[in-house]
């Protein structure tokens, strides 16, 4: 039992009680309990197991008993009984965007719908549109949401597989017969979502490494178990392939299994033009060609060099011009994690974050950053406990105080007082000019009215960019990977407006967002728009999201010069004020 397991059960109880139409206070108690379990600073699982939850705010008597039963026995009678009253598949319905408990309840009670398959059928047969509170338009929305789920059903967010990659690589490298191990495929290329993981080892004893790979505790199913190829499935459904090659095949194999397929095809064409065949194991003279035998390639770099190319970083291997640039020696020197000097979009306990300003600051200092921007939610984001004017002014004062203390202590670290300010439907901002002017910077974001028509949404974002106080636009398209499509917005037009006004665009590194998408950054930098890599951190651990952001930035061909938060402290201070100076 983990903290997440306990919280999940409480959350799911709340959902089912809602379907049963139970007392809202009781439902609220389970939700609060789940949140408390997630946030509790100590070992809550152990406390629950020992029955020592008394006195913890947010966990009432009834919940204490249940958590104790769950943590000590791994089961909860109440929960087993409750879930027995519903078909197991009913939870699927909560994954459909736009379906909350009220709608699920109506679908279940009125139409007996308890699975996505049944819901889809009912939509097609026009039964959903006829239901009170639904109508033609909402039935159409549900159909679209189901289609979206179906196309994403077998993919995983980068952030949801990174820990598994590390775990499996460590395990492979720990085997004595493993000479080298690496992850390839879409994960190595830093794609925002992946279908499966592709591991590669160099070894003189492939069978031993394969046996080791399929024999680990985390293997739920073994899909294939051969001498040089195996596939397993993890508990969460993620498939992991492993290939074993000889050490002198490593470079060709790693390039092949990293892909992309389109990159491989183009590289193979280039080899072919030079009289060679290239496959997943080796480069060899084509039959009948005059080409001489190539040397053994130790690293991918040597293989690229043999074909007249500079080394191409995995993130660029999408056949988007990287091969031509490598041939012309014009590849950019891509940004690296070490280049970041600070970040700007971070939340604290003042709005919906989990850590205080000083805690976030300490975590940033520990990461070696020179500055940290605090940008809590603004007042309209009441669901995220957004700050009203009084609270924001108090926070600005707190930040100024902390900065004085750092200065007194001879620390060069600095906090910046910002805000993630809601952009209203008409493009106006959530605070008045006077307060905005007191802030060091503003991240302007859309958090409501996300379904505006494209022209209105575009005008809304452009108007925000035109404010002299808006330093940067936050999570520009609002997408949630595998869950919510981007807003309808004319991205090139917004990029153009940002270029005209000197507004920066955020690359939000929260693994659910990774927004703006890497495919747009080459256009943005071409237009002269600057990027800011922000974790959208809600707790200290989230600062590590920066790693995902760097991956996306590299996929977008960004260099340190394109990214504002690579600037050292003195330069960033000036840059933050530049737009207001333009007037
Ligand atoms: P994914 O798993 O859908 O997120 O994307 P990838 O790129 O990881 O694709 P995957 O797992 O099917 O294959 C891993 C790599 O193996 C792929 O990036 C390139 C290489 N590969 C797979 N199939 C082919 C193929 O038919 N032709 C070529 N040239 N390469 C292939
Ligand atoms: Ca893959
Ligand atoms: Ca694969
Ligand atoms: Zn936001």
C-alpha cells in the first residue's frame, strides 16, 4: 500500500457515493481525506497501519478506521461492498472529457450506461441527445471526447514513463554480462508521449541478459522471450522491448532503434548513395559497389561522421531538416539543463501549491538556480485559491523581505514577485494596471472559457500580449496531453503578436502540458520570439519537470540564446523590465 493507493480508494469512494446521490458533506469528507493523505508531510501509510491517525486535520473518525483497515490488511470491506454495487467499467466514464459525476449518474440511471463502449453506442443511436440535460451538442462533444480517448488509448506521457526507464536501465546495467545499455525509440527522442519503450544492450551473452530482463519483479506479462529479443509488459500496461547486440554492432543498432523511422530512412538513403547498405546491425559495402569496408563504429557519432554528418542529437531525429543541417555543419548547439539559471512560473501554498515561498526558494537554490519567480494564481481562479489584491500585495512584501534577508546574508540568490494572471474572455487581465505595475513580471494564462471560437481565442491572447505588463504567455494552448485538446487558436498569429510586442512564450514543462508544443518553436525563434522554460511547479519536487522542458526545447531546436531563463541574474532583471520600458 502506498500513499497513492490510499488516496485513490478514498477518491473512488467519493465518486461512487456521488453516483448514489449521497450527502455532499460525506462525499466532501472523502475528498478532503484523499488530499490530506497526499499532502501529509510524514509517513501517513505507516501511521494508518498502526492506527495512529487521530488528531490529523482533514481525516475524521470514520476515515481513520477505514484507512487503518486498508493500510493494515490491504483491503477495505466498505469499499469492496460499494464497488460491488456498480459494474467495474463505470470508472471509464470519468475519463471522458466533460463528464462529471452528475452526467455519469444520469447516463447510468436513465440509460443503464456503464462503459465507454456502451456510451459510444448510445451516442450513435441518438439516445444520449434525448436525455434531459444533454442535447445534440453535448452528445456530439461526448463522441469527440471518446474518439480522442481512442486515438490516445495506447500512449503514455513522457513524465509517466521516465521513472520506469531509469529503473529498467539500472537493472540492465547491473547485470555482469551487460557491456552497454541505453533506451532508444521515442523516449530517447524526447517525444511528449510514447507508445512503448525500446531498450538496447551490448553483450557477449544475450541469453543471460534476456533471462534477467524478463525475470524482474515489475514484469506483469512476458510477451516474448527470445535469445536476442524480448518484450515485457509492466503493471501499468506499458510495453518494453529489449534487443541485444554484439558490442561492435552497438552504434548502428542504437541509431536504428532510436529512429525516427523517417530519420532512419533518410540516413539509409544517404548510405546507399555512397555505395553502402545500412541495417540495424551494420553498415557494409553494397554488393557490386566499389565502396571500401568501413571501420567498426564505436559510437553513433562515428557512424554519422562516416556519412559526412555532424552528430545529430536524438531529439532532432525527426527528419525535419536535421540531416541537411548536419551535412552543412549548421546544426544549432542545443540548450542543456545546466544552462538554466532560474524559472518563473511556480505556485505556493498561497494559491494551489503545496510548499511555501521559502521552501520553493530553498529547493531552487539546492538545484543551483540563481533566481526563482513566484507566480501564484490570480483572483478569478477561485478554484485554485487565487490571490485577491490584498493577499498578492502581502506576498509581494514577503518576497521583498526574503530578498533583503538574502542580501544581508551575502546570498546572491533572488526571488522575483510575479503572478499567473488570468486572461479574461475579452483579453483583459485579472488585476488593475496599478497592481500589475508593482509586480516584477506577469505570466498571463487562460484558465476559463476555453472553448471560444478560434478567432475570439486568438484575439483574446493577442490582446493580453499587447499589455505592457505581460512578460510572457503561459501554457499557450491549454492542452493536457492524452486528455484535453489544445484550444482552437491561430498559433502563428499569436507568435506574430508576441514578436511585435516583445512578449515571451512559456514552454510549460509540466509533463501533462509540454505547451507550447515543440513543433512551433522553430517558427517562434525565426520570428524572434523568446522562450521561457517553466515547471509550473506546485511543490518542490516539480522543479524537476525542467528536465522534460529541456527535452522539448531541444526538440524545438532551441539554444541557450533563445531561452530567457538562461540569462544570469543581472541580465534577467533588465530583461524583465524591457517591455514596460518600450511603453
Ligand atoms: P512509439 O513507440 O510509437 O512511441 O515510437 P518509436 O519511434 O519508439 O517506434 P517503435 O517502438 O515502433 O520503434 C523503435 C524504433 O525502431 C523506431 O523509432 C525506428 C525503428 N524502426 C521501427 N520500425 C522501423 C521500420 O519499419 N523501418 C525503420 N527504418 N526503422 C524502424
Ligand atoms: Ca517505442
Ligand atoms: Ca517498440
Ligand atoms: Zn496555469
